C-alpha cells in the first residue's frame, strides 16, 4: 500500500485577507454604501478627500490617485518630461512593474547591481551617472526598506536628476527621520491588496509638492484633459475610483500606523529569534525606519527548496521576491533584443544571487505572537531531518 503524506493544512499565510475582512467588514460596507448612495463614482469627493489625507500623511502638498502603482510611475516620468528613448536608471531586482512603467513612458532602462540588502547599490549608481548622460532615476525602496535618502539627494543635486521614487512597498518608511518619496520630484505608490496599504482591488497614487507637476499628473491620469473635453496631453485612463478611495480613507489609512508597528514588532522578533547557520537576514545597516513590506532571508541556493518545503510541511507559506531579474524577463528581451547577449550573472552578481537565495517569511499585521514563534521554531529545525 502506498503511503500518502497528508497535506498539512496551511495555517500561516503571506497575507491573511480572511482575517482582514473579518476585522473591517462592517466599516468597508458602510463606505461602499456611502458611495453607492452618493450616485458619484469617478473622481468625486471621496477621491479628493483621500488624496489630501494621503498627502498630509506623507508630508507632500498633493496626492493624485491613479488606477494602480504602475501607472503612477509612468505618469510621474511623463510629467517630468521623459523623452522617447531617454535613459532611466533603476534596479534589476524589483517587481517587473518598475521597469515596465519606464518602458511604457518611452524610456530606456539602465540597471545597476544591488547591495547586500537587495536594494539598488547607490555607489554603483553614481559610478554609472559619472560615465553616462542619464537624467532620470527610478529608485525602489524594496521590501519596505528606505534607501539612503541623503545619498539620493546628493545624487539628485550632483547629476541634476529627475526622480520618481517607487514607494509601492514602502509607504511610511523613513530614513534618518525623513519620509521616503520626499527626495524625488514625484513619489509613486500602490494600493494593490498585498501592499502595506492594500485596497480591495487595484489602486495607486503619485505624490508631489510641486503645483505644476500636480496639475500635469491630474491631467495625465484622466485622458490628458485640462478641462472637460479639452485634451492638452495624450493621457491615460488611470483613475482611483470612489469606492476604493472611500475605503482607503475611512477604514484602511487610519489603520496603517498600527499595522506598520505590528510589522516592525514581527521583524524585530524574527531578527532576534532566528539563528541558524544556513539562514542569513539581509537587512540594510539602518532598518530603524523600515516598514517591512516583506521579510526576506537568504538560504544557500541548494537548500532553498528544502527550506520552503519544510516550512510548508508545518503549514507555513513562503515566497520568492524575486525569482528572476527584470533584464532576464522575456518581455524585456523582446523590447531590447540587443541586451540578450548580456550575461546578468556577471553584470549583476549580487542581484542574481538574491534571485537564487531569497525567501520571504510571512509578515503581516494579523499574525499572532504564537504564529511568529512557530515561524521562528520552524527556521531552527527545518534541516534536522
Ligand atoms: C506592486 C509594485 C508595483 C506596481 O504596483 P501595481 O499597483 O501592482 O501596478 C511597482 N513597484 C513595486 C516595487 C511594487 O512592489
């Protein structure tokens, strides 16, 4: 007779949408009702009020709701005057959306390697900026960790850069007490459900403190209109809708500070509790202001699958952020066939190692202390069999 290992029930997931819904159901339904009864579903008072609350939270003068984070980056670059074929410096280790936005805005992506924490290596960025005439930068505050904002500021001033900061994973993150997204002319973020401020569907926002840029961003997300039926620009249809804005404003944004605190507590427990010769926690030097969108750890390449399987066997789900570099993606190589000959293992050795070693442990605001202990315990005993 064949022995079948029983499938362990998954208990600890990466994002617990069931618990989220149980927590917020009645408030969300009340927000939906308000919008339904208002009879106004696109670009009304809900979006306007949410935009100003978000801007206030962020310390920016203007928030501009968009359909998603990808579009927020694209219209940010377009508002900053990116010309077709112009070079844009970014990181090879991120959501594909970062580079896709650059390409959709007409830019030509340039990449530099990452540092040991997985974030764009700003020293290498500077070395490239010295050699190449690059005017645009899309830095990514990956995993919820802030890049050094003082270094970004220096680069911006020294090389006269136009910057759209990709804050999709880092809403509320700080570096030396300063909020991410306040160095670049534009900050972009996402309300995709898994993000730290995740809506019940798609959404995003661009933020700026420049009134002219704000006007342009507002126009670009709405068919390029400057007034009704006057189209000054070839814009997008990329609006945050009233229902998502109402839910974000009434229910989710007010919870963000406590959710962030919970993520930081879990990260602290993992950092202090996980000790295993094969597991490394690749944190930047300064994680004080991180909002821990993800909790990446590194496992030797030949042991990663075993590690993930062992945790799954105990009902703990993990994931990989990210399994491939953006310049190795088929769509990128089709768009830039000349890059196919580039060996990314040689060109971006650190980033490439990340794709082979990184594993994300569960970190979300609805994890219980007991579940955090179970994850830590599993990290200690996974290779004892
Ligand atoms: C999620 C994400 C995006 C894209 O956001 P969408 O709302 O899904 O379009 C862009 N950049 C990063 C780093 C992300 O994590």
